[in-house]
C-alpha cells in the first residue's frame, strides 16, 4: 500500500480526512454546546465551521509535509534513454 503513495502529494487526502473528522467532531461538539450549555445558534455554527475548516487546513499541511517522506521510486522496467536509440548505420 505504501508503494502507491510514493511520488504523490498527500495534501488532498489529508485535507479530506481533516474535513471529515472536523465535520464529525463539529456536529458532536455543536450538539453538546447547544443542549448542555445553551449557547446561541450563531456561536454553535461558527464553532462548527471553525473546527471543520481548521482541521481541514491542518490535514492539508500535514499531508503536504508527509509527501516528502515518500519520494517517487524509479521504475525499473523502463529502458534507459541510451537503449532507445537505434544503432548507427
């Protein structure tokens, strides 16, 4: 599985994971803030939005930083550039 990640930028998957976690945690946190602490709807929605965007940004940054740890592997099946040239007559 790690070979599939080599040479790819992981910022987009990191952002996707961050936004998914942000949405999920944001919904639970919004429910707790609204029900238990009786906070206004605007504050709850801003908290949810901030958590979603914040975790998405963190996921993007971490994914981008992790990309350098998985450098692209050289494909061993490709012929060398000198072998593509036909022999001189």
